[in-house]
C-alpha cells in the first residue's frame, strides 16, 4: 500500500521557519521524483518545488526561491521541505507527491502574528 505522510506543519510567525517531512512507503522511493505542492485557503493547487530521483536537481517557484529548500534522505524514504523567512502568503496545506502519481494527505502551515 502506497503511503505518503506529511508532518511538521503548524503555526509560525512571519519571518519564522518550519521543516516539513514526508515519509514514504509502498513504492520505490529512491527512483521517484518528489514534489511539494500547496493549496492556500480558497485557491487551487500551487506547485512549490520538485526534485528528481537523484536529489541533485531541484526546481522552485519564484516566490519561494532562496527561502525554501527541498532535500531527500533515501535511507529513510523521506523528503523534506525546509522553509524559512515565512510570510502570510505561504499559508496553505502542503502536500508531497511522488512522481505526481501518489499524494499525501497534507499538513497545514499557517503564518500569522
């Protein structure tokens, strides 16, 4: 059974940081491209970042460049999203995806003072 389980979301003040984790199981993580996608309240899904199976290449949407970093640990079948200098526009449910085929249930990130 394929599972992607996100964690690490929460409430943070503007300028703060969070690290999201996505633990994978049920498929071959090491050969999968991984992505983070988010959905803000009342809006559609928005791609944030993805990385290839090697973890060498990463592509970020402009609004998060320099603030977010994706990484993966194939020994733990986990992908991470380190987020810093957060602002209210980053408030959303964050989902991870494997090969844009499998999706997690999401974790809420709220940036507010």
